[in-house]
C-alpha cells in the first residue's frame, strides 16, 4: 500500500513554508502547512510550528553533524561523534514535521494488514532544501521506537518520486525475459578506494546461490562511449555503475568519473559525466528499467542543481538507486547486492528496498544504529511507477532454470578475462551479422584453461537469449569420430539430449540418421532391428560408420544436419513459446575439436560462411546456423604441415570467422591481466584453507596491488593448469598478508531474525 506525500513551497508574507498533502488509499487526503525557518544562508528548514525556532536551530546543528558522519568520514577523529540518540532524534523530527504531531500512528493503522508500506515523497525537483534531508531515516515516536525503513514488523519503503517526463503510452511492465544486467565500472576492478570488483563479484555470486538467472556483461574501466556502445548492443534491463562520484558546487551538479576519452583535456575532471550525458548513453534502443549507481553523492541535491539520479529519471529511466552522501564501500556493496538479488528474484520494488536496507542496517559494522550509511542509498522513481511495481517477472526464468539444470548448464558464471566471448556470441546470434563460426583455442594441449566450462556458459547464454544450444562436449574414450558421418551421429546424440531436456519427442524423425541408415543398407540393420529412441539408434551405428567411406555424401550430410537442427529449434519454440523467440535459431557448440582424426577435412564438409553448410537448392532454408568450436593447438596436422586452425579461413573455405581467440597462457608468456584474472578467481571461489567461512569475500588491502601481482607471477610461473583449487590455495597462502576478508555474508544473513525475513 502506498502513502503519497506531496509538498510545495509557499511564500506568504507572514510565514514561509510548504503546503503538504498526504494521500492514503483508505482515507480522504489530509492537508497541512509545514512552516519553515530561514537561516542566514537563505536555506529553508522544516519546523513543527512557526514559533518553535529553538527546536529548528537545534535540528540545523544536528543535521550538520549527521551529514558529516556518513561514509569513510565516520572515522574522522576530529568529527564530533554521533550517538544513537542523535540518529533517532533526527529521524523523529523529520517524521513529525512532515506528518504533524501524532499523525503517523493513525496513518499507519489506516493501512490495514499490509506487510510492507510504500512512502512516496513527491517534492519539486528544484527544492534542494527538502531533498537534502535523509528522509530514509524517518523514525516513529515510540520509546525507543524504530526507523521505519528497518522496522521488522512492518517496514516502510521510502521512495523519492521525481521526474517531469511524460508517462509512457503503455503502462510500465515487468521484465519477463532473463534479466540482462550491465556492470559498468568506471575504475579498475581492483581500485583500492571503490573496490568495484568486490561489489560486482559479490552480486554475481549471490545471484548464483539464490538460484536466479542473470545474463550479464562487465565493462571495466569504461568510458562514456564504451557505455553507450555496449548499451546499444546488449540492451540491458538493469545497469549497475560502480564509480567515483561527487557533487561539484561550481557547475552545481553531480558527476561520476568514467575513463576519459582519448584526447580529453579536461584535467582533473576528465572523464566526469553528469546526469544528462549519462542518460544520453542509456536511451538507445530504450532506457533500462533500473539503474543502480554505486557512486557517492549521485543522489545528493544542493542549491543550484538536481541530483544525478533525478536527471536520469527525468530523461526516462523509471527507477534509479543512488547515494545521497559519501557512503562506505561495505554499505554500498551490501545494499546494492541485496537490492539487485531481490529484484532479479522477482521481489516487488518495496520488498527489495526494505530487504536491502534491513540487511545493510544489520551489518555488524553498523549495528549500533549511530552510523547512517544504511540510510544513504535512496530510491528515485518516476510518477508512473505503480504501487508494488515488480521489475522482473520470474515465471519464464524458473522454467528456463529447470531446463538448464537438465542440460547441465547451471554453473557459477564466467568472469575471468572472458567477456569478449559474449560479444562474439551476440554477433553469432544476430541474423543480420555475417559472423557464423567462432573458433577459440588454447595454446597447447596440456594446459587446462577452463574452455569446456566456458563453452557450457556460452550454451547457457544462448538459451537465455531465446535460442537453442546444441552442445557436444568432449568425446567419450573410444568413440572419437573418424569421419564426417561419425561426427554427424554424435551431433544427433547431442540433439536428442537437448530435445529430452526440453520435453520433446525422443523418437523424433532424423534426416541425418535416416540418410546414413539408407546408405549403409544391410549394415544398418542393427539400428533398426527393434524399437529404440533416435539417440539409441545413433549409438548403435557408431561402430558401423567409423571405417565407412563417406565420400558419397560430401553435401547431403550437412543438409541433413541442417534439417535436424532447424527442426530442433522449431519444435522447441512450439513446445515452449514463452522461452524461445519467434525467430529462434539453433547454435552448434563443439568442444575438443583437436581430437578429431582428420578434423579440417570433414569440418570443411559441414561448415561454410553460413555456419552449418546450407543446401544449394533454393527451397531449403539458407539462414545461418552458427557454430562455436573450441580446440587446442596440435604440433602438426595428421598428415604433416602447419598446426591446424592456424589459418581458419583456409581450412573452412572462406567461413566468416572471428579472430582466433587465445586463452590466457599463464605458463609461457607474460599476460598483463594475470593479476586481475587470479584476483577475480579468488573472489569467485572461496579458498577454505585461507578464509574463515565458506562464503566470505576476499579483497586486496589498499596499496597491495603490485605486491599481489608479483605473488601471482611467482605462483603461476610454471603452472599448466590455470583453474586449479590447489594453485589458488597456494596463492592465497602466499598472499595472506596482502588480502583482507570482507564478511558480506555475515551481514547478509544476520538480519534474518523474526518471522518476516524470507517468508
């Protein structure tokens, strides 16, 4: 249930102040006058009564101390300490002057049994004297009472309703697809002040444990141009920006610091962008539903300007989370993580807001309630965001996750120097893009670099995008295909397993299988002698085709595979119209291609510039069927000559391929991202030998970046296995003095007391 409070400045000759209108669904609107005290700087301060000047002056002094106590400045020994009584008194004053003496209790009771309330504050954008207060700290008049935003019995989600943009023609609806989230980071991921990597990784890890699905991209050290291009390409529903932020009095505006564009001569403000510039980068093809700004003071309003968050709302972003002051890294990280987890798991906006605030408030570092960082994140919403709005509808996502479990594609997200692959995948899935074949290799056979895991994640990303992956992993021992017919049978097996996971017919008609059986004649009788699923029939033919001369089918076998793959996509769309796009396509993903006996020869039969070779007759569907191939270098081709895949265009007869992407080689050459890769891995995977708890987050201590890079280089110099728990354990042990534990999990779990928590 939403309570709407509007306030408008009035300047009558006898008494300045604000007219206040309070609307509740269960009663007639209430009108009252909130008088103002004007100080020597011409600022207006809310008062309970016009003659209560002494109390207003005391509130002015208290506000100055409260605002100076937030963020990292809370540890300033010169600052006058803020007590619990101070923060409670500040919150009580705000609630009392806004609603009037004793009014809140009646308003609260009139809202019935609703578990969570919304308190929407609609103040004029230009009224900095109202916006500058921490309304998120409003406190009831009980003894001792509680802050409304963290009340465990019935929390109140405080929303700042702003923006002058007209409402869209159609009502704002929830995201029904897999949520696409873009993490834009204005600094290095291991920046000692912002700790962006810790925030990003904490959110990603939390999503995986919570069972949500998330399609994400990460832009480290991004410029405004980078953000605009990636937003246009990826079209995210949620944008989360981690950066330095500040209020700049001279221009009277908030800015955030991104990487400066080449040639930017702005000096110390190079790369700083305001709300109008930021919103312009987020409008094409359409604004995101939600923007989270993990940057100090992006929600702050002072004389002469709007909050950056309010500017975004005014330009068409319906919901923006921003910080109204200088906030600590831990509080910003915990709030953003808890809020994003709740939103992408389907929680309504009020529930996500109160969960995140309660969790931040219950961080052991803030449990005494004297600190205010828990109240600094603010939610800015457009007027057309309806009561109880849900950003994400998880109905489709839950079904998709079930299918991903069956396909073995639910795993911890890839975040180790691999972002470029997902950009190439987007091109593969674009029917208008010529890219149809992606080749990726690791340097040598003995290196275990996580390629198989990445291929599964690419399969999962294909599924999340509404297309159908056909994933063929490593070949079982003894069944490595020796010709194109044998490879085609293994692909039919992968199609059958995909169909089974989607609940499709196991006895499907396969043109590939029928064609091979017909050509084998009597030799194929074993596959037909008794009823069997299509996959079993393909398995029975393995031994029959391994030594078979397949020169008689140089074109037909590829045509048959196209028919079977397109039928897979068509049947998937028919069976699950909510999961798959109307134009959904199959994508063939093959692992360990280097193990094929004469791979270049018979892959050349299967692949062209359209992916899986298109038929030559005009009746066939000639749209591309994209292919992803993962391989490792071999010393030479089976018949001698250069290493295969050294020249993919030659081997694949002009296939439009991406540049051959090489995995980082930790053992033989220097890689300037090695420290970042290892650091991300430590964040992603707990190291029990070092950490005190299974889900704590490791961070680098300030000033230790170079020392950590040296430890990584020393530890991995002779390694051939990149993603080894043993290797990372040794690295953590050697780096123990350089690492710190951020106990986010304790903060996120400790709040769950009482009956309300996760019901």
